[in-house]
C-alpha cells in the first residue's frame, strides 16, 4: 500500500495551435475585468502580446503590462508588479512568457490577497489564502510552470532561490500554444529542452513518484526523445515544436505532483549565486547527477533510457543505464550545452561559493527525494565535476 497522491493541475487547459485565442472568453468567464499582464522586456514587445491585448480589449477587458521580469525572477519583480496591480486595481493576472514570467505572475497573484513577505511562504503549503485568478501563457517549451503549484523566486537579500509549493499557485487556466515557440533561438531551445527532460526524469525516479505522475513523466521523456534535436536543428518544424510543448506541460504536471530531486536542488544555488538561467544550470548538472544516482534506481533509469530510444528493450538494466549516461552527455554536446567553466564563472569565484551552494542545495529539501540521497560532501564533488 502507498500513501494517496495529491494531484493539482489547472482546471482549464487549452492546448494546440490557436489556443491563445481562447484567452478573452476564459478570462471573462472568471469575472475578471482588469488584468495585470506579467512578462519580460522581449516578450512584452512582441506581436503575440499585441494580438492578445487586442482580443482582450475587444472583449471589454482592460489591462496594464508589467514587462520587466528578469530571467530569474526576484522578490523585487514581485513587489514591482504587485504595486502596479494595486495602483490600477487589477483583479486578475495574465503571465505571458517563459517560466520566469509565469513564476513572477504566481507570486504577484498570491501576494495580492496575502499579507507579509513572499519569503514567509517559502516551503510547502504555507500560503493561507487563494490569490486572484492567474492565467498562464507559456512561450517556451521548457519549465511547465503553467501546469504547476510551484514558483521559484530569488530572495535578493539572502541570495537564495526560494521554492514555494502550494495549491494556491496553480493557474486558473493555461493556454499552451506551440506556435508561440517558432522564434525561440537555438540556445534557448536547448536549455529549456534539456530542462524539460530533467523534469520528466526527476519526476519518474523521485522517491515521491506515483502512478499518476509516472504517466505524465514517461510521456514527457518520450516526447523529448522524439522532438528536441529536431526542434533545435529545424526551428520551424511544427511537429517538433508541438511535441516539445506537450513534453514541457506533461513534465510540469509530473514533477509538481511528485517532486524534483538532486539536479534541481543543486541548480537553484547556481542560479542565485551566478545568475545562470534555470534551464541551463539543470542541463549542465543532469549528466553528473544521473551518473551519481543510477545505482539506487537502476530499473527506473533503464526505463528512461529505453523510453528515449537510447537503449533496446532487451538490454539489461546496467547496459541501459550506461547508455543513458553517455546519451545525456552526447545530447548536451549535440545542442551545445556548455560546462560551468564556460559560463563566465571564474574558478576562484566558483570555489568561494562552493560551500554555500552545497549547503543551500541540501537545505532545499529536493536532494532528499533523490534515489540516492547525497551528503554535503557528495554535493560539493558533483559541483566540481560539473565545473
């Protein structure tokens, strides 16, 4: 017998080409009249957002845009967006962009109805009140944040990436339109694509995996194996872009309802200390952490390798696990994922930050969900291996 799993996903999901055309009617259905649109400086100037604004206006929905979300959203972004929301008396939030914009939107939506500081809610299930309605439109096939009860926001005073997990963070509706991803540059496609694989893989091998999340995790892994390299080499390939968007959403459904593990635990401190994008830091860490972990969950890791198409179904678990590790290294090389030393991080600065990063990683709770639970010394060695 296993403990019952608690599953949270948006109550409304629109998926496929043209999904964004449903934004106006869905926002209206929730009784929202004035939206704060949360985005980043690039996406805030795109024709896609202009299309959405026109549709909202035609439906009688007013909006104001906060377009200053940083690549790794901070508590400052949340405070700035919240001030604008209150100034214009908005009664809903529309997050439009990558995972950073959606994560920031989540923070703003819940802080519109809750007191104190966002840092008060770091951890699991600590947000007292439901936020105002949040609508999410992802523009990258990566984080899956549009499907999750998770937000990651950097506390700028402590240089800590806060993971906040609570059902109140689940968007009211998600609009997953792969046509928004055709203009993604190759580095972003690579970073968020391997990030998506990390979500599916960690959700599947997690100590908190369950029968429901396994289905989403395996689908995520399969879609990445089929479509990531095609999307990277041929950005305008509709089938590949649609497959990666589905992978991202299924990965989000999986990890948010099981858990992430050691890769994510180590990734957040890297982002906080060196401002590496979340997807990139996950991608860099994935091969080393997998090599460390496989011995504790060989059956599961071998299933990942076979689902990706990197090992034959008839091969032994050990053979499949070996091929998974070499395959992850080859995947990173093929889509030009760098090593940490190639990300403008000097050896001196890296060594100076090593102890704090390892301590913060272990304190995050995610490593404890890993098949092989690390010590502080193990985490330091893995950081050095990835460097």
